[in-house]
């Protein structure tokens, strides 16, 4: 219940739903109250903020400092495990396997396979529980897609009980102990994930994937025309900021290895 409530409340506090509620409040004041000036200010402010968060320079300017904390892994240190954290997914057997990994999941998998190929003899670990309406877990979906891309099933470990990053860290600790491993997740999520894994008594090597904040040249119109693509980048900033606040408020577990 707490997990579901956290997801609902957190989802409504992300930029798009929050600003839509803000604008709706302003429209409500304009249509159904005598506070016309307040309604105009709220509606205009909500529209302006939504516009700014939908522009590439603003969205990527906010996201880049989070993503740049850890560079793409190019190290020579050999590891025994590649841990790929779960993300968005579904499972439709009629689809191409990789189509079932949505949003951030497929880039994480791709980077995980690249690192697995660079570490002969290592194993890949996929994490994540099943959605309530899906018989296939996040971890199993990742494993199936990896196998479709040539990763042998005997080198894959699935941890399909964790529901969030904190539980993923505890499950990995239980599965592999202190063995060296690369931690693969989205670049924006990695700073928060590293905290959970280090609190669990592990020493992960950070391996970011799915970088979104663009620094390469863009066409001028791509920088000045609002787009849902850039709004999604702002959404990642909001999601990770809320996650860090919750992480700080909750604090580390009193029992080592149970973060």
C-alpha cells in the first residue's frame, strides 16, 4: 500500500501533472470565482513554466548536471557481474522482444550487454519485480530480451522480487555478496542508485546508460520549438529530485545490508 501510494503521489508531483493541476486551479478561479487577477497570474505562470520546461536549452540545462556525475564506463577493471537495474517494460509475445523494454530499459540493456562482452566470463544480473497486471517480471523481461540478442541463459541471473532501487540493492547484496560488479542504470538515476548500493555495504562501479541531455549541435529550430521530448527530460529531473528528497527524508536503514 505504501509503495503504491508513493507512486501515485510522486507521479502527481512531476512537472506535467503538477503544472496541469496548477493551470486548472487558475482556470477555476477565472471561471468560478471573483479572484480574476489571481487566476490570471496562476494560469499564466503555469503556462510559462510548462513552455520553458518543453524547450531543449532549459530541459537539458537542468538534466545535464545530474547525468554528468559519472562518465561512461571505459575502465579496464574486470568484474564478475554486470547488474542492470529494471525500468519501464511490458510483455507482449507478439512483439519484437526489444519492443517490450520501454523508456529507459532498452538503453540500459544495450549498455549492459556491451559491458558483458568486454568482461568475458562475467554474469548479467537483471532486477525488478512484476507489475501487478503482468505475469512477467521486469527482470525476466530483461533476461528474455538479452537472450534474444545472443546472451546465453546460463550467464543470466534474475532477481524478480525488488520493487524499487532500495530493494534492488538489498537483493544484489544477498545474491553476490562482495563480488565486484558494474552497476548499469540510466545516467540520471545512477547518483541516487549509487547511494542505495553503497548504503547496502556494496562497492559498485558506476556505468551510466541512456544519457539524454544533449551537448552536440542541434538544428536551431530544435532548440526553440517546444517538444514533448524535452519535457520528458524535465520530467527526469523532477523524478530524480523527488527521489533524492525521499531518500534523504527516509535515511539509511539501521540494519546494514537492509537498505
